[in-house]
């Protein structure tokens, strides 16, 4: 799909039934790889693939209920890609989606929980206020994950931080207010941990939180700014690259390692690339 996107897009009507058939195959390995193929379709065949969401989402939900972690992870990745490109269309599927995501967030595998958090972030951003019925239980799990301090769980904490920030920006202030103090405390505690990834997601969450708090963010600045200044001064994520065909200069060209293009004003897209 990545290298043949144009051709695959032209033949989606033929390819998708075979893909869905593979996702229903009695052999677990076939189902798992069919789910992986769907993640490639979802990533590289945009926006045409989204038009087939009614056929694809039930297959993804079925894969989420699989017994093996690999298939579940792949299903979450595919779901994330679809949710990022849907809006109100996702509404009728939200109850089933969140019922299965609760099982994912309660799993023992940190990586599965990470991709589950990402899927919920995309779903919440897609449906907006329709997410309110699922907000309290989701924030309860976010709070639990944002208390992790062991190194092997900091990536999961980062994803939970991202989810909390997106929920803050997506839902009304009065819905988030009961959780604001604890969330801000966890954000500041996360900045103090030695994790560039967590710091990056924390800055993104603070940016999203500012949409809700606006001028009420001012009292937080004395605690936040030292970390921001330290990140600005940090050389993490920077490399020295001489121009092609030119003699290397003493300091080369100072570049930020990022291949991201500009993104629209979407709370799901707010992040910082250097920490």
C-alpha cells in the first residue's frame, strides 16, 4: 500500500472484501497479518479508505477481541488511523469502541495500553462532546497511568498525558474542572522526571490545557518556564548536517530532527518535537 497507493486506491472495491475475509479467517496468523495489512491501508490509502469505514470498523472491533496481543495492537493502530479521519460518523460506533477500549486499558501489556490510549485520543477528538459519558472512567485510568515513575512505564505515562490533554481541549471546561488540579500536579511531576518523551507529551498537554484555562495558566508559568528554557537549550534532537555537495562548515547546518509537516489547529496535533 505504501509504494502502490494510487493503484491500490483504484482497486479498493476489489481488495477490501479479501482483506475482510482474511480478518475472519479461522487461522490466527492469517487474521493477525490481515489486521496488519489493514493498518497499512488505513495509513497510506487516505482519504479514500475512510469512505469504507462502515465495512472496516466491525472487522477492527472483531480483531480487538482476539486472544493474542499482536492482533490487538494492530487493531488499535488501524482504529487510530480511522478515528483520526472521521468525525460524526464515528458516533454510532462509540459505545462498542469504548467497551472494548476499557478491556484494552485494563490489560497487563503496557504496549497494548499505549496504542489503546492513542486510539481513544483520536476517537475523543473526532466525536467531541459525545465523548462525555465515557470521560470519567477514562480520566480515572489516565490518572492511574500518570502516577507511574518506573522507566519501563514512562512511555505509557506519556500517552496517558497526551490523552488527558486532548480531553481537556476537546470537552467543556466544566467537565474537566474536577480533574484539573490533579492533572496539573501530575504534569508538573512528569516534567521533573528524566524522560524526553514524557516531557514532549507534557508540553503538548500543557498547550491543550491552555485552551481550557487561558489566563488561568499564568500562575503555572513560574513552575513550567524553567523546564521549557532547559528544553530550548538542550541539544537533544539536533544534528550537524553539511549541505549536499558543499564543504563541511565548522558547525555544519544545525537542524532539528523532524519530518513533520505543518498541521492544522487540531488538539490532536499539538506537540513539541524537542525536549
